[in-house]
């Protein structure tokens, strides 16, 4: 221990003697370690930290595999009857629960409050293993029609009811209906995770009720797939066993109910954490790779600095060796100095990482899962310390081993010639520069591909014009407005809004484009009947007259909806161009009829196709165009709508006037999701934008570090060859010849690094093909990206070599010959 303290004191003294070297080294390490700390904090929060529930590894996300419009299979939601059959027929889950989101308006308080909650089955809290902190959870009998109970979140209990412990048994008014409070969840409890935490949970009893005369409750609609499901595995049951049994149940249901379940023949079952993380995992893995490259390049640069410094200390180390210092003693001393540098870099890295995490959180999509938990906690600080120790060995070991085995005779001869290190040092430094060039090229190409992908994505035509369009929502509670009253309310509102100053046109739709909400409904083509199990399906939307004009969707043929398209008129439908091409190839669909899978009073009604509109990328800018059909909301009562206003100027300036207009019609209707349509477009590309920005930042940092490394090696080489250059110039070598000699050395290193880097980049970018969401309309071997990045790296390397080469051409031969 005494020897260790001696090494530390001596190391600190040596570092103080070289303030320039110490400062550059610490800053370089701080950038590399700080980037890794920031990304690890994100990875730890999103991927590594277990879910905040007892035995979270036993909680499974369970859903159906459904046939998509393009014929492929993917995860889909489930229906209530399927869920009930799963729950009663399985032997692998101790409890199984369903859930779906709902919107609520809480009245009876100082002002109406709008928030999101969830409708769940009675086993919901049992699956998660978290009981209420006050009161109780739900009981099986509370799933029956007429039961209205609710469990509040801790935040709602505190903010609205002041933490009143007598809340149990009280009634609250939600959507104009009275609910009894039976429980309050603990502080911090939230499910589903990601996005805004739910404010409350109610039972599925509301879905078991008949909403309109002649209709069926949602709990009996086997074809209505909109539920999520989670289950807790029994002890001793593996995921494979559970998947096999659930697939058997799904196959049996598909055979028993072919009309509704033929397209849902299997089950997807995965740990809930894996489901929550979703597409975020590949993004984080790429970022981990990127910051790892940055740290490696930083280590290479520091190793080169240490080699240069060790070269200047050869005489000192040789003297110590001559006096009997063992090789391991010298290695330990030099590694101690490396560790001190790395720990200093780690200390500076922590505030840099804190700043980077805050920036990451600001740039992250709103619905990014678990991202808000990222920060500099104990685990992250321990990780930073471990990285510092590991890094000190990565950059310090080779120089220490090289320095600890000096050739005493060669050292004296080199010293006599004024040289601080031999050719072996220079070879090692050159190898390190080739390595960092290759690593930097891999990172630059990766970032270039993502940037090019993002630019391609931003050029995609969404099919509408989002500029100067304000959108907003509100809920018309069934208890206060029957379907006909809802239609009249929207009619009245859509007639009032155009009178507001600055409003050019008004329309309404549900679901709104790029709102992460879609309805898919089967239909029949009149004259071409098929079995119910083989009915085609497409996305369905409900809109008002003027909606297409308001958001800029072109009417290609036929007409838009009109006010006369009400319940007394002929039922009509508008289809998009993709629908027409797929289902009416080589024929005119105008005047033809389709029969949507949703009916009126239990009967399916034919609808005449009166118009064809342009295709809209409703799901995302990167997804393929899909068939869609629109129904007029006036012929589909009960459809909650998103209202859209096109303004002549700044759309957000209309917000206050819009709120006042809706409030004048009903003061108990708070608006929510008051956003511009452009903000939905921006949110849809938030993740690829974040990927591109972060990787470009890391790539630029890698490029700068690589340039510094090349400059350092060439400058060091020039310094070692001062006498040689002087002799060459004395014997008649021109300045251009000397310039070419130095540039050739630098570009030789760059060329070798580029060749190795291209091979590495081909391997890494091919890995991208396994992640469908990473690249959009860009090949992993995109020649434009590879060529551009190589050109940039070569140009930067040329500049880094030119500066010391130009300095070499200005050497006075006589001065060089007298050099030391």
C-alpha cells in the first residue's frame, strides 16, 4: 500500500510538470467517457432496469398474431370473447388481464379535467402484483353491467382530492356518470408504462353494456380487436410452455370461429419489458456501438500521446532500470499515471454526461418508454468508474510495456543524436492511427446512412398539407349526449368555427393522420360475395364535409361528403386511390357499392362509392400506402372526432378563440390535444431525427479525434526527421519534394485505415437490415454515403497531414543540421 501511495504521489508530480499534456488528455478522455456514461444511463433506464413490479420477469405481454393488409403476419390486438376464452382455458397463467385506454372528463371539481385512464379486467392489479395502498382492487363480479367502480392513481388522489384518506366509498363523476372509488394505488405506480401515466382504472363493466338500442356490447364482439393483455406465469412454467399452450387455444378458436378468427391463428407471447422497449432497443444498441467507437478513438489518441511522452522519458526510465528497477515496477508506475488521467477524465465526464442526458430527454419522442428515469444514479456512477479503470488499461498498457523494456545502449545512442524514441515507437503509433481511422470511418458511414435515411423520410409526401392547421379534441359523454345529439353538436360547432377571424376552412375526422390510432374493418364488395372468414379489410375513417379540403387531401374523382349525406339520405362512402387500385382494378369504382362490417341497428347496409381521394400515410411516413375508406360522420353517429381548422396565418393563435367557442356550447367540455398538424408530422419522425442527430454528433467528434490523431503522428514524425529533412534539402531536395514525402506518409496511413474501415462498415451496416425501422429507402451499402464519407475523411486527413508537412518545408537546412 505504501508503494502504491508513492506511485500516486510520483504520478501526480509528473502530470503537474506537463500541464499541456495533462489537460489535453483529460479533456479527450472526458469526451469519450462522458458520451458512454450518458448513453449507459439511457440504456440502464430503458433496457436493464427491471420493471417496478414483483417478479417482473414472470409478467408476459400476450396478444394475437394477425394477418396484415400486405399478407404478412404481425402482432395485433385481441377481442373480449377471445380474451375470456384465453382466461378460462389456459393452465399456464396464475392470472390474466385485459386493458385498453379510455379518455375521461372529471366534473364536480373547480373546473372540468380531461385525462387518460384505462378500462381493465378484474385481475389487472393481481397480474402486476401491486395492491392499492388504500382500499382494494377490483372483484370479478365488478365486470358485470351496471357496476361502476374506479381505482385512482396516487397523483390524482393527491392533486384533486388532497390525499383525503376518506376517499374510499366516495363517488366521483366521470363522463357524466357516477363511479364509486374503491382504491388508491401507491405513489409512482403506472401501467402501461411509457407516455403519460394513467390517472385511474375502471372495470370492463362499461364495455359489457349496450351503448345504443339494437347493438351488441363490446364484450360480445369477437371481431372487435382493440385490447392489450398481460399475464403472470405460474411458478415452474416457462415462456416456451406458455406459448405452446396459448397457440393451441388460438388454433382451436380459429377452427371454432373461422369467420372472425381465421386471420388470428396464433399468439405472440413475450416478457412485458421486451414489449415495452419495442423498436427502442435497436436504436440504443446502435448508440452504444457509436459511443464505444468514440471511446476507442479517444483511447487511441491518448495512447499516442503517452507513446510520445514515454519516448521523451526513455532516458529517465533507462536510468531507473539501470539502478535496478524491475520491469513490473516501471509498468505499474506508468499504469498508475494512466489511471490518474482516466479518473480525472471520468470526474469531468460526469457533468458533461448530465448535460447530455438532459439534451437527450428534450429531443426524445414523447412516448419513448421509461426514458424519464435516466439520470446519474449510483449504478451509472459505478459504471463510469469501471469504464475509467478499463480505459486506463486500454490506452496505458501498450505504452507502459513498450517503455518498461528499454534498450539501454539504443537509448544512449538515440539521446546522443537528439532523438527521443526509436522506429518501433513510430510503428506502434502508426498502427494506432490506422486503427482509429478505421473505427472513425465505420462510425461516419453509420451516421451517414441514418442521416441519408432521415432526409429521404423528410421528403416523403404524407398525402396532405399540414401547414397552418390546428387540431383539437373533446369528449361528448354518452350519459349527456345520445348519438343524434352528438351529430348535432358537431354540426353546430363546424358551422360556428368558420366565423372566427383567421379561419379559412374547418373539418373533422377520426382517426387523425399520424396520431397512432387506426381502425381496421372488413367489408364486402356488392356483387362479389365471399365467406365472412375471407372478407377483405381496410383502414376506416369517419370525416365531415370539408375535411379533405381543410387538410389538403385532393379529391381525385367524384365528390366530397355534403351536409345532405345524413341518416335520411343514401348511405355513401369515399375511398382512397390505393383502395380503388386493389379492389377495383381496371374498372371505375364510382357508383359501385361496398358493405362495411359495421352496421346500423345490427344490420349491414350497402354504401355507394361517391368519391376517390388521394392516398394518405396515416400510420407513419415510412409505412407503405394502404387501402382506406371514409364514412361521413353524419351517417355514423357516436364517432368522436378530431376537429381541424386551416388558418390564414399562425394556427396556434386560434387556440383561445376555439376554447371559448366550445366552452360557450358546453362549459363541461375541456379541450385536449390542442396541436398543430405539423406537430404530429414532427412527432412521427422524432425517433429517426434523434438517431441521426446523436450519431452525427458522435461521428463529428470521432472525425475531430481522428484528425488530431493523424496530425499528432505526422507532426511527431516530422520532429523525429528534422535532421533527415535538413540533409535532404541540403542535397537539393525541393520543398515540394519534402511536402510530398510527408503527405505520402500521412495518406498512406489513411488509405490503410479506410480499407479496413470499409470492410468493417460493410459488416456493421449489413446488421442494420435486421432492424426494419433503422433505414428508410437506403441500402446498407449505399455508394453515395460510402463515397461521401470516404471523401470527407480523406480530405480531413489530408489537411491534418498538410499542416506539419508545410511546417517541414520551412525548415532551415543549417538549423536542422545543428539540431541538438
